[in-house]
C-alpha cells in the first residue's frame, strides 16, 4: 500500500508571505506551487521550486483563475478557451522553473475556485485537462477524489488522474467537503488528522460529519499549509501512515 | 548574405487589441510574443503563437518588467534576482504555448524598458541572460546591436547573441536610437525604411540623423507593428532585401 | 417629456484605447466613467472627466468587479461586503477627479457583470446601493430599467434610482436584453436605434425580438461607444428625440 | 511643544495581512492608509479607516506607484502627469472611505519609492503636490523633513507641508536615512527609539550613525508597523514624549 502526501506552497506574493513552506517541504512528497495568478510572483516561485527540488519533493503546478485580490477562491464564469489558455500559461511558467532547477514537473492541481468548479462543470473540466495535456500528456492531473467529471476529462485527454482527499478537512455524506465557513470544517488536531489519513489510505473510506462512513478512494492526501502548526500536523500524518505500513511516495512513474 | 526580419506581436490584452499581427506574420521571419507582463494575456498568447507557427515564423518570447499600466516602457530599479526570475517565468510560459502548437521557442528579446536598461546596466544584463540560460542555453538572446554589455552577458552564459537594428527608426551618431519623442524618430515611409534595411544588411552601416554614416552590424531587423501601415512597410522592407539578393531567414540553427 | 442620453467612456487603459470618447461627449448628456477596475487608469480618468466637464456632460462613476483581464464582463461570486467596498472605492476615486475639474459626481452606473448580477441578486444589489449611499446619498443609481431588485435596493438606501434602456440593443419579451452572442442583439442602423429611442421615451415601450411590444419605463437611454460609428448613431438618436419634442437632459436635480 | 505620531497602516491585500494595525491605532495620532497601489484592497481600506476613525486617529492617504509586486518600493521613471493622476486617484478613493465613516482626510504621505523620489526630483514633487492640491488644498502634505524640494512644491500649491522624521531609523550626517540594507539601519530597541523621538521633538536634532548631531525639524514622527513589536515600540515612544511634556497630537487645524 502507498499514498502521496501533498501541500500547496509558494503562496506568498511580493512583500507578503504565507505558511511555512520550508517546514512542509521536509514532510510532504509532492508540492503544488502557486503560479502567479492567485499567489506566487516569479521570485517566490523560483525560491519555492528550489526548496522543493532540494528536498526531493515532486514539483507540480497549482494554477488558478486570474484573481490575486480573491486568492483564487471566487467562483467565476470563464470562457473554457480562456481557462484552457490560463492553465497552459501557468503550467508552462512553473515547468520552466522546475527545468531551471534541474528537475521536471510531475503533476498539476487546480487551485481554489478553479478546483471546485472543474470538479462539477464538464466544459471547465475539459478545458483544464486540455490546458494540461497540450503542455505534456505525461503529467498527472490531481483533483477532488469524488469528482467523476474531472476524472473523465483527464482520461479523455490521455492524462492520468489522481484523486485527492484531505487529511485535515471534514467530509459530508456525499463525499464533498464541509464548507470552510461551517464549524468543525477543518481538523486541527494532528492525531485526528492522522487517523483520518490512515483510514483513507488503508480502507479507502472516511468518517463523515454525521457519523456515517463513506467510501473514498484517493491516491494523494492534502495537508493545508496556511495554519501555524501545519508542519507538525503533516508530520503526525506522515508518521501515522508509515507506522501503519503505508509507503508515502510521490505520484508519477 | 542573410538577415532575420522580426516584429513584436501579441500586444493586446483582454478586450484591447493592438497592431495587425496576422498581417505582419505573413511578412516577418521571427515573432517576439508578449508574455503577459506588459501585454498579452494567455488567450492572446495562445492565438498569437498559433498564428506564428502556422505562418512558419520563428517564435520568441518578449519579456518585460511587470508593468501593464506603463506597457513596460517605464524604466524601473529592480533587483537583478527579481528580473532574472521574471524573465524565466515569461520565457517558460511562452515556451509552453510554442510546445502546445507543435513548435519550440527559438529566441528571447526583452521589451521596452527592460531592453533599454539591459543594454546599459551590467547587473541587469547578466540577470536577463541568466533567466534565459537557466531555461535553455540553446536560445538566442536578441538585443540592441550596439550594446556590448548585453552581448557579453549573453556570451558569458553560453547564449548566442543576435544584435538587432531597426528598419524604421532613425539613429544617433553613437549608434543609439533617436528618442521617440524627437521629430523624425520613426521612419514612416516604406521606401526609406527599405533603403535603411538594405544598407544595414549589405554594408553593416546606417545613415544617422546628422547625415554621418556609422557602422552597425545586425543579425536581425525589427519592423514595428503598432502603426496602421505596418504590414505594408514590412513588406516593402522584405521585398527590397530580397531584390538586393539578401536571404530573409529566421535566426536559429 | 424628457430623457437622459448616456454613454460609457474612458474605457482605455495604459497604451490601449477604446471608443471615440471625444465624439460621444459632444452628443450625450451623461458620461459613465470607467474607474480602473475593468478599464480606465488614473491618467485616462483624468483626461475623460476633463473632456466631460468641458462638454457640460454630467459625470458618473462606472464601477466594476476587479477584472481587467475580463473587462469586467465575467460574472463572479463576490462577498457582498467586498462588492460594497469596491463600489465605494471606485466612486470615491472618480468623484475626486470630478472635484479636481471643478465639477461633481451626479450618478453611478455599475458595469458589465456587476450591472447584470446586481439586477438579479438581492444581496449584491444591496451591497452596490450601500457602497454608493455611504459615499453620497444624493447620487442617482442607474440600473436595468426592468430590475425591481436594484430599484428596491437603491430606494431602501435613500438613493434615487434611474432605470436605463438601450437604444441600440434588441430586447426579449421579458424586458431583458437579447444576449450579445445572439444574432441581431446589437442594433447598428442609426435610424432603427433612433426609432427605438423615441418609442422608449414617448411611449415607454419597446418592440421585442419576437415582434411583441412590451412596456419599459426608462429615465436614461444608453448608446454604446465601442463601435466605430458610435458618435453618428448617438447623434441620430439625439436628433430624433429632439425632433419628437423630447428634451434630452441629464439626470440630477 | 507638540508633535504628531504617525504610522503606515492597511498594508495587507486580499488573503495577506501585514502588521498589527489595531495595536498601532491605539497609540498613534495619525494613520497613513495604503490606497490599493502598493497594498490595501478596498475591503482592507474600509476596515482600516473604520478602525482609525473609531480610535480618533487622523486619517491620511498613503499613495504609491502602481506596484503591488514591489510593494511600491521600486524607484521608477514615471511621467509627472501620470504620477499626478495616480496621487489624485488614490487620495480620492481613501477620502471616500473617510467620508463614509463620518470623518474626513487630514493629510497625504507618499509611500516608498514615490516618497523618496519626490524628496529629490522637482518635477515629481510638483506632480505629487498638484495631485493633492487638485483634490483639496486644505490637506497637509507629509514628506521627508530634510527635503526642501517637496516642501517648496507643497507650498507653491498652497498646501501646508509637514516634515517627517523617524523614531526608529538611523540617520546619516546629511539628514537622510541609513539605507535599510545597512546594519543598524532600523532601531529595534524601544528605549533608544524613545530617546531619539524626544530629542527630535525637544531639540530638533538627531544623533547620526557617525556620532555627530545634526539639526532636523520635524512636525510628525513615524513609527514603522511592519515588525512584531511595533505597538510596544510606538507606546514607548509616546510615553517618553508625554513624560517629557510634549503633547502628542495630530496635524491639522
């Protein structure tokens, strides 16, 4: 048994920083690097990709709607051709930094509103998949594990799809996430996050808010980086997975 | 004898357009595609690179300071590491579109203030050259023909440098351009531009504002695209070059 | 009988221009000036407000979502408090230019997606109205004539609401506009636009796409500026209104 | 004897925050609110101006070059007319929030590169002063105490000028600041900052890096907000001033 552990990194911009990237990159196996559209100016990307490569963490692009003001979290109605070009642009730019650091891109995980909209909207899912595949059909497209929409879009473009689950987010009975605005949406206790991670990796299931257990098959687990104790939580998750005999290993060949 | 004929293209943004790219791309041999920092959103880049590839025109990146408001024409004091990352980011993004259209990037030509500052400032020239070379040292770096600074920077990074001269701009006795604000700075008469082009390609010299002739060795000639009659002027230049027995051919191997 | 004739102006940005503002400002009685969020940098605003004031045209703000890339035409899900602050920011900035030119703001007309969303979404309509009223409750809020939602929001903030109809757009039977993507959505023939304008002003009704006539009461008529012949069409509309004995006069006290 | 104590606030943007504004606003008498060009989106401005007004702190605008990426700290060559429009735009937008919170703007202090460039460049100083005066000639323009250039520009536009000194920055013998990059440029010890503040307020002089004492007449003292202990340092400065019998009071009539 094996699973990937990923985190969103490089989400500062100019004078502003966010999260403890260096701490997280000592723990996770895959990094999703912000590409400049919701966060991450070129200097931040350069530094972040360098950190990831030196830590032997797989480098992925984390493209977003063009929305610095809203941190890419605002759903918006975009023309699919525009979303496709946006994804291709962002993937190319981060791939350039991977190459400059002697590495290469392994995956692409859409960010925020683009992630959520592409999980549900067929035309947008197809646009995202095309944007990735036009750059390199050897890339893995990471998306919401329960989204058949994005999985189908990826596969019809010849891309491998990797379903993602969250170690530190509470789930609804239908396999979607409890919205951030709801109480208890985020799991802050490292022990609980670790338990949920092992259950997801071992049994492909998750305990939902209501107490029911639902099936959820994920190939990568996300730990969020925008909280002070993020590296410690990630470490607890990783230790628990390895103690349970699950190999923590990046996606990719 | 041979020379390259280049034009800056893809300089619209969102709802705004600029120049007759389709017309120019029927005439020139190299296209410098705006990368999003002074102009050129991803949809514009996608369309422009597609046009260039179908017209068998060599695709280059045209990186700029991050300055949409000033169209990249405002000199600014930037940290060299920041400029290096900016160039790498922009080169990567346009290279991704070239790849998506079944082609590859051949050259990089800095835009506006970055072009002028890098011609004179050693630290910035080195930063630009590093940004390009870190992506691909097989790329040609295009810059002001009279700039020894950028040439040295390119060569010390293992890049081929191609000096650029302007068919449609008037020159000063020291080989620099008459500033745009001065009368007669821009040559609008196609016949005169054609004459200047042939003289540059054949004799490696240019008639200056004062009437003197100075030596100027260029491997590529630029025709500006932001005037209504640009394609016609470019056509006159190309026809005159070919009539004079000079092969008009893209840079690159 | 009287009616206002308005146009959206100042929709260039940096090196890019749009429309013939000087031509339109010789014909209309109210100008909606882009505020920098979808178009209109400060230099453009300064020039445009100056033109409007010298032409004795009433100056209004034309606030938008923060969306330069999409020209403010992309619907997006925004927090109402954020939309309120965005409107207040933009109204304040254009009001400053009006004051600097010895005039004052008379009205506010939301742009593009914000205009359409606020016509239908109660929370957003309230946010827009609050943003305007917090600056100055003496301002007129201009919106889609058939939107009871925005009218109610304006009035509950103590603002005067002015319903807007379009001289050069085709209508659906329910009083909404035929989408721009549909054939015949835009009326380009000056004579037809003039006819529709007079009918709206005189009889408060409009001929719809299907041939039916629906009631529509508007206090201001818009002519679009982003077409080459816009000033001529606006002139035809104004002449027809005046010939029909309808006074063309700005909103306001 | 009296002096004003000011701080730069509202320098977050979107998802990013910076400094402890609430803490600082309990101590200072004047707040310089970022206007959106280097930091401060409309929601941040709304919240910050509200905090300042409730704390009875004088509200000022803190305009910058349009440079989110560089936090307004990158010197750039801008056309004076453009800088003038930029200042007017930003002053108008923050003034709108002051008005919405039942208050009014008292002063304008340029930020970062604009502050430094306007202290030395006559054309830019004149542009900044015109931008302020065109909005309201009753505003106080705050700038580097040792800059005769900006003082003259302010006065020739009929503006009151207030010279600013820094409680927590080390000075050079010529009255300019030791560059941030040099060791010891920033005074982090509250006791030392308090001493420097009292000396500036009482004796109009400052101890320089070399040990000499130079004359420096300031009407307002700045404490920086972008360090963790900023409110404590500001409190030490204020207490020391008041203990020395110096009234700490906002600029303005």
